[in-house]
């Protein structure tokens, strides 16, 4: 089997704070295991506060207190050891060069008081091993490939539109041709037309440099356009994973079924029924399956024990007793899950 570009095993990352001698832990990422294949775009979906950004910070080694990695391993194919066995100097060596980041807001990477040229100089120049003029030749060519005029190098970030700044952030994240790119809601702040262009640019650049990528967004329609495989998170856990097309066609976990059923479809005028309740407080997650307080299929077993993420014969993974108990040769289909309880979703 081909070596994974990224392999994450049993990752636990909690926000740990203390007030009046009482320790509080927000279990934002709790026992997550997944692998990203070479050259693929692995999408992570799930509603707000389910732990997507915390997972991203952890695999990008961007941990600041009170966030702490309490267990698990993170291995990239370009590293000979675990990410958290690297010292600060080695981490600085791999950032931008091998592992880069496209944030939601470009201002998280662009310094507002420095011209774009200086941001390229700060982040990319130390990795390229080139003289200054050769370096800017490479940058200019890269900008042109991304349909950006090299003249933007003289601009301050506030002189550019939001869409243009996000293109600059993509250019910055890809100029060193990194093996792995991590993107956290990179198009969420943009309006729909600009979003479409920026997505196309990300896809084109990822293909051109052959990087692997984790792409996080709560917006499933964006995943439909960009992610090869999809991992769905709920309350700090990965609850379903599979090829994006298959999840859209036949979501297995009750939560995924709700997400997919909520997508607007042209011509479909049936009212969408909201999922009752809210995602749990991750400082005190529910016992058993974390989705059980909202799940119409919950049983006593679901309230007491936590379902493992189980690999089905189709290769898809799902953490749900109702699905895992279905015959392995025939994963649960839409029809089988459309029982009376499910209709109340
Ligand atoms: N600095 C922080 N301190 C304490 N809890 C935090 C902090 N940042 C995020 N959280 C909590 O961690 C959980 C996961 O948040 P996050 O990873 O940002 O989710 P998402 O990106 O899916 O919206 C949430 O319950 C959130 O309130
Ligand atoms: S394990 Fe039980 S509560 Fe959890 S999603 Fe499946 S049926 Fe619902
Ligand atoms: Mg987030």
C-alpha cells in the first residue's frame, strides 16, 4: 500500500484551563485517526465548534496555550519522525517549504504594515536558497501563473480586495511548492463569485505542484467541488469518512445524513427540518455516542458506549452502532435508514 502523505493516529488535543484550582478541559479533538493520501484533497466537514480548526492547528504544529496535545501521533511522509518530536528550528525549516497553510482570513498571514513583497521575503526567501533577484524572478513567474500581476508586490494588504488578498495568501502558501497544504475555511469569507475563482485557483495550483491537502470547510457544497475524500467531524470526533461522491450519494451516519439532506437542491421545495438540540459542550461531552442526545435512532447502547470508527467492506468508515450492525456486505442505504424515527429529523 502506498505510503500516506499524512498519518494521524489517536490524536487528542484539549484546551486545558484552570480557574480557582479547578481544571477545565475542552475536548476539541478526541481520538481522531485518519490518513491523507499523496496528491489527494482530504476535506473535513462538520458544523461550527466540532473541532475542525483545532485539528488543523494540531497537524500544522500551531499549538498555543491553552491548547495542548495530550496524545497520539502525526507523521508526514517528508519527515523521518513524529511532528511533535521536532524542535523549533526544524519546525521553522519545514513551514512554508514542506508544510504550508492557507487561513480563512488572509490577514492572518499578511502583515498589515508590510508590503506584499516583504511577506514573500519573510516567509519564502529563507527556504529557496536563491539570490534576491533570482528569488523575485521565481515569485513573479509564480504570481503570473496564478493570474496575479507582479505589481501587487508593491501593495500593502489593505490596498487589495478580499479576493485578491486571498489569492496572494494562496501564492504565498504555494511558492515553495510544499508537499502538504493545510487550508482552513479559505473561501468562507468571500462572496460566491470570488469564492468560485479562488476554489478553481486552489485546485489548479494543487494539481500543478502535486501537493496533498487538507481542506476544511463547514460548507458541503464547497467540498462537493474540491475534496476527493471527506471526513465528517462531530463533537471532536471523526464520525464518517469516505469518497466525497459516495457520502453525498449515500451518507451513512445519521448526522451526515442530516447534513446532506439539508443541502438546497434546485426545484426541491420540501421544507428542511432542522436538527433538534445543539452540539454538546465539549468540556462535558455526553456519555456514549456524542450524537445520542440529537439522534432519532439512539438506543440504550448508544447512551452507554462510544461507537468505534469501523471500516466497512466498501472501505468507508463510520462510527455508529446502527450502521456497523448492518451486514458488512451491504452497507446501509438511504431506504433502510428512512424509518419513521428518521423522518422526524
Ligand atoms: N482558545 C480556546 N479556549 C478554550 N476553548 C476553545 C478555544 N478555541 C476553541 N475552543 C473550543 O474548542 C471547540 C472546537 O473549536 P474549533 O476547533 O474552533 O471548531 P470549528 O473550527 O469546527 O468551529 C469549541 O468548543 C470551541 O469553543
Ligand atoms: S451510535 Fe446510536 S446515537 Fe450514535 S449516531 Fe449511531 S444510532 Fe445515533
Ligand atoms: Mg474553525
